[in-house]
C-alpha cells in the first residue's frame, strides 16, 4: 500500500518548484535527494495559488520504510520546513 510523505518547503524553494524562479542550492539539494531515491515531488496545490499553500508538496512512496528513509534524508535539507509521514486515512 503506497505511503505519502508530506513536505513543506520554504517560500523561496516553492517558487522554484512552481517554475517561478531559478534553481537555488536549497531546491537543488531537495530535488537531488528525492530523485536519488527514485521518487518525485508533487505539489499539493498545483499552480502555487494561493501563495500560503504553495509551500506544500507530497511524495508517494511504495512502503513505510521508504517513507521513513525519505523523511530522514529531507530533514537535513535547509529548504525543508517540515517532512513527515502522512497518517493513514480513517473512516469517518
């Protein structure tokens, strides 16, 4: 069952990821770490609007172990504000 990692980046990095700015060392570090593990960062709010939500992204990974490894890798990046494994959805 796929697991989702929720990621919040700085506003500067978000502009890069929404194609509104040139790559920065922080954005490059994050992209490189995610790609090296074989995953892709996706915007939670495509288009980057409203701006206060543009900093939120997610990564879908195949296992909980992959999710834990990705969170550990991202936690050392300067452009990351938060990275955590999204809890499984519960029935209402």
